[in-house]
């Protein structure tokens, strides 16, 4: 089962939830809007992103949200992928375990 979590606020809570879900199957968390900043090296909550990745959560950042914050791939926590809106829509359309947006 694959679950999709779209996160636009309360990133620490959302990624901790995603980490618990990862024990039961694939979880893909997409950081949208202001949540994208959390994936930057040096952000106060970047450790939450690293812990989610270590728990098996696939963490991505919406490319436009990253771009609005001046973030390039090299600025992101290792393991975080940048995806566009089409890839996000594909994730949502292909899931068999539900979508949640925070």
C-alpha cells in the first residue's frame, strides 16, 4: 500500500506521522509551499526530514516551492528529491492507500 502525504504546514508533525505509516508500506511525503524550506540544510527542522528519510519515507519538494525560496538540489537534505506538479499529480493518481494534505 502506498500513502501520499502533501505537507504545506506543520512539517515536523506530518513527517513524524509519515514515519509511523512507513512501517506499514510505502509513504511519499511532498513538501509544498512554505514546507519546502524545512528540507534545506541548516533549517532548524531539517533533522525531522533526515529522520523521516531514515524511517523509509520518500521525501520530495515541489520544485516551484523550492524555487520561490531560492533552493537548488544541492541545498536540500541528502535524499530529498525535487518533483514538479505533474509528478505530484501522478503520485496522487497512482496511490492505493490514500492521500492526506496538511
